[in-house]
C-alpha cells in the first residue's frame, strides 16, 4: 500500500467515526 492510500483509508475511517458519533449525539439531544 502506498502512503497516499493509507492516508485515504485512515481519513475515510475517521470521517465515518465522526459522522457516527455526531448522529448519536444528535439523536440523544432530540
């Protein structure tokens, strides 16, 4: 795997986790 590919995968995983947490917080507050 190239460094660019690794960064892309990590970035995607980070964004997915962030969206997941955001949705949970949003549901808890509504």
